[in-house]
C-alpha cells in the first residue's frame, strides 16, 4: 500500500526527511568534533521534533486519505491497524 497523500504532500514529506537526514549527519559531525553534551542533546531533541512532525504528517494524511476513503468493510480493518500501531508508541 502506498502513502495516502497527494504528490505535493509526498514532496513535502521527502523534503522534510532530507532535512532530518542532514540534521542527523550534523549531529554525527558534532560528536566527531567532540562538541559539548548539551549542544548535542539540543540537536538530538530538534531532530526528534522534526521526526515527530513527519510522523504527524503521515498520520494526518492516513486519516484523511486511507481511512476516510475506504468502504465500511475495510474501514474497521484500517482503523484497528492504526490503533494497534498507536498503542505501540512509547
């Protein structure tokens, strides 16, 4: 199954993920340069927030797309699948 969003949504998600990838590489560089722990922690927190933003985007698109567009027979399956996933989040 593919992502639910429009081509524009997918482009926005890919751009967001490329920025996150850059942030992660930057954190690796900070560790190699032996930057201070607090500086590294700030950047890790920033990257984690960016990942949460990407997660929120995909969940929103899933609810607006996959869930809202399915027939009632498949709707329960998709909703149960999402609930199961949400229960695993820590």
